[in-house]
């Protein structure tokens, strides 16, 4: 059930909000749990049982870890993590592993046939990582288990961030889980944030997505360099506004319900290094890998060589988390290489240079990386990059650049670049506390909502990119 659908906006959400606010405080978590399970079942169908199993498993395991000491505590924690990852491995990676080992087995004379057809449960990567963070934080003593099954169930299945994040840790909303003091101002701020995210998705991401889909559907031998560059730039804007738009909507919904979800994006395309990019892009995932993978591997405490290796391992896993395919693995390793290279530069030379040149270099690296993320195969990605670099010429051209770079598309691309790069925090600081600014913000939200709904009614449904993760 996408946030940017008429059914969610005009049916599900009003009913949930009405039911939630008329429910007594002691029953609000139960209301959220039921609403969230219904939300998940709407898309997951018969696979909704996986979320229920995850709730039961991690609630019971969390309490068991807290009660035990010594070896039993370690064993329960390890088995719980393995069980969580086993579901993820089976549903998301079985076909990928099968297809990867099949050629090797064929060379040895073994035939295993076609991979099994396994339906991917929506959002499994997100709620699996959230569950692991919960039991890991209990294991390390950062938190104590939820008081009741209903409380943990409400946290683990909370519908605003269930499908595509942000990845919310229990400690970040523990206080609000038991004592929410929402106000009309919080609700208004949440509503504004929801409208902002809706506008990002429908006004900016979707038009750029149409361009990207058209360009990436063409054979690479029909691409000119200009078309290829415009197509990947369109995808660069699409994925940012699509995912940050969803995060804005999730954060807004959380605020409306009284939960302070963590920020997930901070204008990442303004970064002047890849290290800074990952401090601004999908921040809750970056922090998850830092705290639960990078630091346990030794982080930067075991010398430079081990640090570089740890960075590459983390981003290999980050790429694999995003998708079960070699294109995602290469994308992760690509970012791991640049992070290790930047760390090596800092270690042996000094601070990374800043300024416009650093920004241009970083933006170029990120844009090139998105080719692997968007391409359907490594072969297409390599062919696409060859065209972009001028190393390959088209054998036939049916669509020139002006077909895609129409005034309409160029206008939205420029708008997207503006919103991605302008330093909005400077404007917000100047307008803070200004009543006119508050009125302008409210008026802007109304305009965004009305225009977005008009687009939603006129165009076909386009789901969020990160729903498939």
C-alpha cells in the first residue's frame, strides 16, 4: 500500500488516524499493531505471516537474552541473528545463489536445473535489520526488552517505516512507545512533511523515472553519449527524490502519531567526498552497518590495512542488501573502493580537499555508480558506461537527445538539481520563528498536496523504488 496512492491517502490513513486518536492511551499500541499488520498484509498477502513470526521470534528472544548470562546468552543471541538472516537469505537470495553456482556445477557435470520461484516479501530487508538491531542492543546492554508483546509488536511493525525505512532503533522511540505527548503543532509539522515527501515523489521523481526507464530500455548500441548521460542523470534525481520522498512521508506520519523518527537524508548530492555522501544518504542504513558490522569487525582500530578491508566488506554487504544481483554487488564494491581510497589519502597525505572541484568529483563518482544500480545486468552497465565515456559509438540511432531532453524534462531536471543542491538550511535559519514563514509553509503544503493529487489522478501508479528491497 503505497503512501502515494489514493486508497492510502483518502481511505486507509483517515480511518487509522480516527481510530488511533479515539482509542484510549493504554490501547494505542494495540491499535497501531493491528493497523500495521493490515497495512502489511495489503501488499504481502499470504506472506504476512513472516512479519508475525518476526515479531514473536524477536520479542521472545529479546526477553530470553536479557534473562540469561554467560554462554546461554551468547548462544540465544547468535541463533536469533541466524534465524532472522535465514528468512532473508531464503526469500531474497536463493535464486541469486542458485544462478551463481549453477555454471560452476555444470562445468563439473552436475545439473541442478532452474532456480526455484520464490516470492519476495515486501520490506523484508528493512524489518530484518530492525529486528537484528533490537536483539543486538539488548545483548550489548544498550536497552532493556519491551514491556509487553503488544509494545514490541507496535514498534517492529510500525507502518510508516515498515516497508522502506527509515530503520528505526528501539532506543530512538522507546520513550514515545510508552508515553506519547503529541500536540497539534507536531501533527501539523508531520502533515507538512508528508506533503513535502508526496511532492518529491510525484512532482520530481516520477517524471525523471519516465526518462530513466525509456533510456535504460534502449539497447546500448542505439545510445548516443548525450542520451546516456541524460538518462543516468534522470535516474540520479529519480532515486533521490523517490527514496527521500518516502522517508519524508514516513517521518511525517510518525510525527503525526507522536514518534520522532530519525532523519534519513541530508541533501547527499551536496557532498564533497564519498565518505560525506554516505553520512548524508540513507543515514539510518549507514549507521546500522557502522554499528553492527563495521565496528564489530574492528572498525579503524586494527590498523590502516584492516580498516580498508573492513570498509570494502561492509559495502560489499551493503550492495548485496540492496539487491540480489551482481550489479548491486559491483555497486557496493565500487563505493567501498572509493571509501577505502579516501581513507588511504587521509592517512598518508592529509585532509581531503574541498570546494567545487571536490563536489564535482564526488557527484561524478556517484552518478557513474548509479549505472550499476539501475542496469539490469553487468553487460548493460558496462555498455552504458562505454557509451558515456565515448568509447563506443551507436550502430544505429532511432532517438536523438532532444527526444528525451524536451523542455518539459529539462525543466524538471533543473528543478530537481536545484532542490538537491541549494543550501535550504540557510533560508530556514533566517525564517525561523517568523509568522509569515509559518503561513507560507502551510500554504506551500496545501499547494504541494493539491498538485500532487492532481498528478496522482492523471497518471498511472508508480511504486516506490525501494519497495523491492
